[in-house]
């Protein structure tokens, strides 16, 4: 198995490692870097529990090789909170009861962050479409939609995107 | 010291305490746990649905870099570890030895130093199979020429029939049907409730960690019932139970999927015992959908006898239950078909007869209570479907027929024809509220008007009654253990409390709602009460979270434990205030002397005194534990109304509105109740329109991944509307009944009734779930109703 040297910036920190060519990005993030907030739910790019931002784009990390992340900027759920201040999407999920078991939540929030960056004022239908690559078995989505609307409003009001350091543009 | 008094803790929409870790990605699920030296297990599974195993060759796998060992069924047999008890008393093999009985059955375990090496090892294990005839259709399982699937138990069970069970008064029921056939009306319907899967987003898995030096086995487990799992592990392994610790940490959804015991757990334990190292086994999605417990799979024939006016007289039901290869259905031992005989539902039937025949097929074993209390979902579906058919045949509005036949509010406690004692209910109030909220009369007018234009709109009602919160322990058990539950409360000297409960949460919000129960009983802030669960070394024994039993049973235990604490606090208050206990009055958070409200002691002061100035005749400290055996089940209910529009071009069903009125008794936290209803409704929508685990004629599973098993996304789920009535349970300490399963139980039939209602005028009486666009389009096509 060939090893490859990679340099990846995650949540503003540079990580270097030698990884097997077949190592999936999600396994490297979870098992090697111990950033276990990113979850695995299906292994087939269906459920979105493993969603992270790669160069600002929502990406399902269970279907991307770690070597492909070389040189890129990644953001995971652990990078949302900044200087002890929750990201509006985290606040929204808490305030609007957008989570039950919490397992899909990190991926759902990362997808929402990317959505709100593309479209700061989405309609309900646009939100539903935007998160349709992420499965939640617990909530029925009603309060997830509300949580994203809450965050959208907060972010528009503050006219900032406090989405953590170390990320690139889309 | 704080003297804050909290009077309105119950019924407050407190934000969830557990959110803080989850929104930061700091939850700790089983697969997040990494232990030093940990090995990884992966399972070799059968590609065939029925075959003899001729030979297993592990030699190539053992050459794979990183592979430590390969364990087969014969290895486990030699160690006495190749069996597991199932909940209803069958024995399930851990790793197949002579034969495989379903596709994806466990055949061998590869243990390696990484996930990847374990997967390589699985690919390198060679197994020779000799195919056998396959039984897929349960209706053919009892044919004389059907192969016997379980020769291992042929002495006890000579055919593929697991059991025949019946309950009710056959003679009286048959007589009522004979009478209605002449003087009234009889309706009949065949209904198939498809095989589906709970499919929590986190799959099942564990880490088994055996320390030879201490003899202690720790199992990190995705478990809804950690204490029961510990006891079963003790039985199977022979290890002393006090040296087994099960930790069920954060669990990413359960819905019944994480109640049973699975071969993977025993494999990981066996591997840790063999290697002396921690062994992690986490199943992938296909393994989850294909091998862990399915739900439903009931082939039902149901009949109602009514008089000419439409008053229901008798219900007769026969069901063929497909249990797959092993009898692993989740049910108390006294009730082979669980609580299926709640199927008289919300209506005042005089007589009923229910028969169930369960058979083996070459499919994955199961029959788990998926977000449902032991088959109440199947029961509720059949009665709500049949009531619509009866209304149709009588020319009555389905709401009117329901209102005429409901058990009346003054009839509670109500003894049903099949011997359940319903605790409380007001079914009319719930249905009338739902009708008002959705403007039922207006919808019927709109439907009639649309029909003249050829537009297809339907309205479906479901007025369900649930039965949840098992025990009582004398009737309900899990592998023989009575179904009580528990809570232990420790109030610290500074007036803060830590409680541990016998149930475990997988999204239920116990850390918030159980804190609210204790806070309400003791007059504390919920912020000052923390709830722990899921660690068998610290939590009191409990039977776990399923069948909506957390609030009815462990919630009751929690209130009762808090009352024990309060009773002791009263004694301390009497001592400190130098009055008799009978001279004291309680207001939330404080005892005071009757007639002298200024003279009192807060719960915080009393907690401090319990450790610093305790009466000499009392034990110091302020702690209590309660094991609660409920005197009865609770009977939540509700009425749902669904409005659908059918697309005549594509056959698609569009849910325009869905109004859910639930009555779960006393509401602890309305935000959480509403959230649970949203989620449960979506898990009712799923089987109604999208999800099914079907098999082809060779026993190959269809639906074994999320590309084929269509879980609803935010695009499919409607914007659910909710409301509630409140009819407390008379026997629960705080009147709560439990809520989270009601919407899953009550909603599929509302959707199906709505679609059938949209097509009733062309003679459609029933459509089996899932109602796919293809099924609807075929009906439209057959009836000449399609449009471009």
C-alpha cells in the first residue's frame, strides 16, 4: 500500500501525515486526528453525517480519499465555535430544538453553513432542498429548518459570517 | 444559599441540557471511543439465503498484513460462546456452523489491527456453500414440501411454524359475525404491513475490553437496555455479572434497533477474551439494514361486524407473522404477538378474536418494536383502515363513524373485549380538535367540488389508541426479568442533585425532562439537577428505553424517588423548626410551619442540614432510590388528519397538510413533546410512502442500503402541524403517559386512508404500503384517470 504525505489545514491548524492511498478522509479525521464530531452513518454518500467543508464546499468525507485533501482548507464541526462563542447555526439548533440524538447534527450544521454562505436568505423550500443530502431519523426536519432560519436571521443581522478561521472561498 | 422557588417546572419548554455537547461535536458515541491497543473486528457474511457450509478456509486471511486472528463458529462452540438467548426464548447461533439461514448471516469474524486490514481479511476468507431451497414467502413456509429451516429444534418444533396464538372469545365473536351477516354489515380486508427497519443514523456496534488480570469485561455498546445486555452477557460468557460493565454512551438513535442482542456483540466479546485486547466492531449500513432486527412484516386478514346503524360489534383478525430465521421478536414472554391485541383500538367492541401464526423464512430474524410498543403499530393500522372501509360501506363520513363508536370519556377506566384496562381517554375531544384545526367540513366541501373537476384529493383520519409503559412486572418481562424501572437521586450538601436512571436515551432528552421531574418534586431549578444513564456500574438496574416506557416507568420511579427525598427533608425540617411533621406545609422548594409562613426551611437548607446537622434519629445524607413496578400500562391517544392531492400525471402523492392532535397526559416539556411528534410522524410517513425491506425469490435483500431504502429527507417530510389535549393518566405519579411512539403508530393509516379516500369513488378500498407513485399510477391507469 503506497503512503502519501499530506498537509491539510483543519479548523486553522495545519496537520501533516503519511496516509495510505485508500485511507478515507473521514477515517483520517476521526481515527488519526481524533476529531470525532464528524460522524459516519452509511458509508455510501447517502446520509451526510460525515459532511465537512472542503475549501468552503459541503463535502461528504466518507467518499473522499484523505490524499485528495492535500493542500486544502477543511472545516469541521469542532471549528464552528470561536473564542467561546457559538456559531449562529449552533445557537439555532439549540434554540429551535433542531436535534434529538445529535448524530446527524454536525453534518447537518456544516451543510447549513455552506448553504447560508451561498444563500444568506433562503426560503423554506430552498433550505429543505439544501439539506436534502443529509438524513435525520429523529426530528422530522421541521425544527432543523427553523434552526437554519434562526441562524440565517442572526447572520444577516450581524452581517458577518463567523465561520471560523482557516477557510478558503468557494 | 439560593432560596429560589421553582413552581412551574413541569410544562415548561426548557432548552435541552444535552445540546451543549452535541452542537460542539463533543458527543461520545461508541465509535468515537479509542482504547490503547484496540483491535478491529469485521464479519464474513453469507451471500446466500439458505445453504450448507461445506468448508471455511481462513489461511489466506491470516496471511493478510494486520490480521491477528479469524474466529469461526466452531471456535466459538469450543469456547461455549456460540449461542445467544433471544427475547422470546429461542436460541440464536452467533456464527453459522453447518448452515446459513439468511443472506448476510454472520459466518466468521476477522480481527485485525485496523479497519482496513480487517476488511482485507474478510475478503480473503473463503467459504464454500452448498445451496439449499429458499423459503421467502411466509405463506409457503408451511407447505408440506417446504424445507425445514430449523432442524436444530425439530424435536420442539417439527415444522416452520413457530407458534399459533389466539386470544378472545371465539364463540361470541363468531356469533356476532353470523348475526351481522344477516342483520347488519360485515367488512373484510387483507392488509400487508411490510418489513421495514428502524435504521438509526448511527449503526450498531461495540467495543469489548476484557482485562485478564482483573477479570473485568467492559463493553461499550450501542444499547437501549444496558442492564439487560449485561445480564445476558453474564449468562452467555459465564463471567460473573459484577465483573461485567456495559457502558451505553451517547447513542445515535435506537427506535428499537438497539434493544436486541446481535452476533457482532458476542463476536467482539469472544475476540477480546481470546486476544486480551479491546476489540471494536462497528457494522456498516448494509449490515445494519440486512442483518439487525427488522420490524412489522405482518400479513393480516381483518373483519369487523357492525349493526345496520354502524355500531361496531365484533372484530376478528388473523395474522401470519414472518419472523425470519430465528425467533427473535421483541416481546414479553406472556404475549407471543406482543400487544397486538390492542387492535380494538379506540372503539367499543363487544367481542373480539385475534389469531397469530408465526413462521420461519430465509430472511433476517427480528420483529422488533420499531418506535412502537410491541406490535401496537400493526394493531392500530388494521383497525383504523377497517373503520374507514366500514364507513365507506355504510355511506357514512369516517369522522362521524368514529365519533359514534368511540369509547366514551365516562367509560374509563375501560375494560376492552381483549382484556386491557385503558387508564383514561377522551377520544372525541382529540378528534374534534383536529377537525376544527384543519377545517374538516371545509375540506370535505373542497373535495366534492374538486371531484366534479376530476381532481383527486383525499382526507384520511386516524384516531389511534396506544398501549405503552410496560410492566406491570407480573405480566411483562424481558428474558424473564420483570419490567420495572428505577431512579437513584443524590442531593449534595450544597443543594444540587445528581440522579441516575435505569433507562438510557438515544435522542429522548431524558437529561432535560427527568431533571424537570425532580426539579418539580423538590422545588429545585432543572439546572441544579443532572441526569446520568447508560453505565451499569453506576446506574440502578432498569429494563431500558423502548415501548415508550421511559416516562411511564422510569419517569414514575424518578418522581417517587424525589418524593422519598422530600419525605426525609420534611423530617429534617421538623427537627430544625422544632415542630411535628404534621405541622409542616410544602410549597415547591420549601417547608414552612402551618400558619407561620415566615418560619420555614428551603430544600437547599435541608440538604445542607442532612450532612451537617442531621437529626440524631435519622441516617445522615439525602439520597433515595426507587424501583417502580407500574400498576398498569398507560394509553396515550390522538387523532390525526391528513390531506393529500394526487398527481394524475405521475401518480405522486402530495401531502398538503397533516394535523396531529396528541394526548400524552401530563406534558413535562412541550418543546420536546412537539419535537418527538415531528420525528415520529416522519417515521410513520416513511413506511406509508417510501421504505420497504423486500426480498427477491432467491432471498436476496432489496433495500440493503440508503440508495435503495428510501428514508425521507427534508424534501419528502411535510411541515407537520401539531396540537394536543391533556388527559392525565390516573395511576402515574405525575399523570404522564409517554409520547414519542404515538406519531409513528398513528400516522401511517392517516396517510393511507387519505390516498384511498382520494380514489374511493372509483372503487378503491385498500392500497398496501408503501404507497409508491408506481402503485398509484397503475390504479389511475387502470381506472382511466391518468392525465398528461
